[in-house]
């Protein structure tokens, strides 16, 4: 039970990391760059994907079809203040984001930032591991887990940690390749 719970939590970590690095911009457009940008909408922060249709026009344009006229300016403001660093072009109820080619310096900066993000997720993983080991130790003290079982569970947790770290490295390497090739 403890191991299954731990595996689920590590899988969630991997998924969250992958979602987070999807927002790292390459020269290729993807809706993931903008869909989760929060927009001030009638007194509440709402993700852009709930307020507009988002599509891609190759090679480098993101098109946002706004459903409510009253939200044109809040969406424009949210896009301008986002980490994308791109000014939207407004044409009626439509906004276009033109993605410029990335400079070598910007690519290096994105790769460095991704390394920091991966380290954040590794810290979360270590915290999860420590919490789970504490639970095992507690169960051992309460005589719910034998000495052999405690040892086996700790080994299994370490294997899951190693697999998770490999997966994080793999996702980072894949995204780094994407950034370098863009």
C-alpha cells in the first residue's frame, strides 16, 4: 500500500514536470504556451483556455479566438505580462502571437531554467521519499512491519526514486533537444 501510494505520487511529479516544461517556448508554436495563462475575468482568475479558442498556424503563429468582447483587453494584458515576452496583435475578437526565432542566448537561458525546474522536482521527490520512509519506520515501531519487510520496502522506494530521476532526466533531455533544434 505504501509503495503503490509512493509510485502514484512520483508519477504525478513526472506528469507535473512534463506539463511545466511544455510551457518553455521553442520556435515551434504550441497551445500549451498560452492555455494556462490566468486572465482577470469578471473578478476571478481564469485560464485562457476557458475563455478563448486557441489554435496554431504554422510555422510560428498562435491564434486566440476570444469568445467574449469584454475580455479582449484583460486577455491582451495577461499575454503582455506573461513570461512569453511577446506582444499580441489584436484584430477584432482575434489575437495573434508571432513567435520569433530564439537567439542562442535565450536557448541557453531556457535550458538553464529547465535545469532549475528539474532540481525543484528532485527536491520534492526527496521530500516524498523521506516522508514515506518515516511512515515505514513508524509502522516498524508499531510492529506492523517486520525488519525484513522494512528493509525490502526501503529498497523498493529507492528503486522508484532512481526510475523517477531517470524519467525526469529523459524529459529534460528531450525538451533540451527540442529547444536546441528550434
